[in-house]
C-alpha cells in the first residue's frame, strides 16, 4: 500500500492524530450520559428525509439557541455523538440543537446543505414551543464548519427567516474552499468535481447574514486547515474579524472550546 500523499495527510486528521479513535469513543460515551441526565426533546423531525432529525436541549432562561452541525467530512458521525456539548452550555443559559443529516455518498454536499437550511428554518418557527428561545447562533466543526459558512451565505428570505433571527456563528476547523478535496482518496464518496467543488465553496460566495462569524481552529492543525480559515477571513471581512487559534489543540481536541462558555470563541456573544 502506498504512503498517503501530502494533500491526503493535510486533510485527513484521523491519519495524523494518534489517539483520534479515543476522542470518538469519549464523545459517544459522554453523549449517552448527557442524554440520560439532561431534559431534552429527541429526534424532532425537521424535514422529510430519514436522517432529517434533531435533538433539542432547552435552557430554562435561554439567551441564545446554538445550532450545532457535526463534522465527519459529510460522510460520518451522527447527532448522537455530540450531545456532550449540551450540558455546560445549557447550564450557561444557552439552548442547544444538535442536527442530524444524511451522509455522503447517499446524498451530495449540496443536498446536505439544503437539509441544514430546512433545520434552521424549522428551529426558527418551532423551537420556542419546545422551550428553546433566543436568536440563533449557527455553529459547526470541520465539515460542519463548512456548512455553517454555507448557511451564512443563504438567502434566508426564501425560507421565511428574517435577519434578526440570527445572532452570529462559530465555524471551527472549517473547510471553505473544497477544490483541494478533488485530490483526496475519500472524494470517491464526496463525488466532487471541479464545478461542484467551486459551487459548494463559501469563499466564492458573499455572506447574506450581517452578524459576526467566529473562525477558530486548533493551533496544532495542519497548514491546509489554517489556510482554509485564512481564506474565509480574507474573503468575508464584513463578518469575520480574525482567527482564533486555540493553543495546544488539534482537529479533535479543539471542539472542547465550544463546550466551554468561558473560551475565547464565546467572547463576541457574552
């Protein structure tokens, strides 16, 4: 078997973080504990697809509703792996919605993006009746960071969601120019070509939301992940104001910062 190419290593954190599997196990176990301990509404359906469901964790006096979109290169993980984010945020007065979506190769990245739009529109309409109040904060990690930026470039008037429904966003370790992924082995599942990669790249779009988008990643992440955030920071100066590089964290450990209301990621919304 040949050695992975430079681009494959740059875009494959599972190959470069030795204990990656331990993080996935920890997330799954902590999420199971969170769902058992924390009152929530499970498997609320936001769209017609089998995977178009979300879990909603309302805070008693909700300042914001954080919408979290998981990563996994649009082809892995499930909302049930990320319930662990909710307990400290609910305690801090944030309601949390953790989205599920269909995965590649069963669907395309644009189809996943559309599912996330449906989820946000559903939450705007329906979340208050489940006790989750406050303006929306859109967040995501890795592929979820990409989807966060895509939601920032969505014409929300077409979904009957007004600008004032949004307070901001947090994109962690996001992918904003998808053209390099044409060179990775797992593109057999993503099914990107030159045209679709460009069409799904936020760097080639303009944000429709006029609220802050926090860009963050682990200081120990690859050159290409750092470059990805730099590209969006340069392309969207109206909403992105620098990049938070979380010290001593890699692609997986950086997600802990989202679950810490005292971390720099939360400063614009405190």
